[in-house]
C-alpha cells in the first residue's frame, strides 16, 4: 500500500509492549522452531483486537506500514506506541474462579491508544450496569443515576494483569460524588469481612475525615470470595 493508505484500515490484532530488559543472549527454550539466542526482555502491556487506524493515529499507522515493507524491522517514530505482533487468533483467558466474569476486551495504556482505554471502560460499565438507569454505590449505598457511577477497578488498573483488568470481580460501582476518590486514594478500605474501614493514618483534613467516617462500618455491596483478593490488594498497597 502507498504512503497514508494504512490510516483507514482495521488491524486484526495489536499487542502493545515495552522493552523491559536490554539486549542479552540466552539458551532457555522459548520458541518451538529455533533457539534465537539474541534476545531482549519484552513486557506486554495490552492486547487488543480489531483496532481501527484512527485509534493509533496516522503517524503510528505509517510506521507500521513502513515496518511491514521492511519485513517487520522495527521503525521508531516519536510519539507512537510499539506494535509488536499481528496474529489471527487470541489465546483464551482462563477464569480464575467460577462466576468471575472476564470481558472479551483489552485496552491500551499508552497515550497513543487512549481510545482503547475508553472502550474498555465502556464495556466494563455495560457489563456492570446491565442496562440500568440507576445504580447503588457499592460503598455508600446511595441510589444514583448511572452517569454518577463509575465502574471502578478495585486493584488499580496499572498494577493489574491483563485478565484482572477485565474481570468483573475486580470492578465495583463507585459513585462520583465522593466514594470513588475516597477509595482510590486509600482514605477508606474494605476489611476481610467486607466492611468499610477508615485509614486513620492518612493525611485527611477534618472535613475529609468526617466524610470518610460516615462510611465506616458499612458492608460493601457484592462483597464475596471472588472480590476479596482485590480488596486485600487495595488494603495492603494503597490504604497503608
């Protein structure tokens, strides 16, 4: 294809990765055909299917087109993400626990693919809200219009694995009139028995402490063994 003609195509699969380890040699078996001793460490950030060129941007798509004409040689271009692989199929994502919903979607975390992050959030919201126009906040229990409810990750998205980001067990309905931010910044957390506790060591103003204190002792909606590990992660890593 000519220059610019990739801007409007849809990519079957995009894997966004970062180099996690510089060049090294190794003999440990990784690939079935050959050893390929010259290696670099790669950390896969995101995995997305059916990505339209507009999501990545014209510059990134042109870099991909140029790389394809060079038989896959890496093409560096300022401000673009690295697309490392295109394949026909995605590997299945296993359920970690019966009843845990895992959305058939991944999004990208890099600035160039913010569109994909919004797509992930939209799918999480759709699965969580199930067409409702009102939803109770899992923390304060107030019934609110869904525009004031966020499908909030319990274990932070930046720390979660690809499958954890898409697990409904790692998502709760948190209101935008206070609870989402209180939880996100660790002013409140969820105990092992599913009740809300206040982080006494946090640097809160008297007014903020009063708001957080109003939630203390409440039972979190939809708490169970499937969500407990994610609340434990938040308790151990954020509310400390």
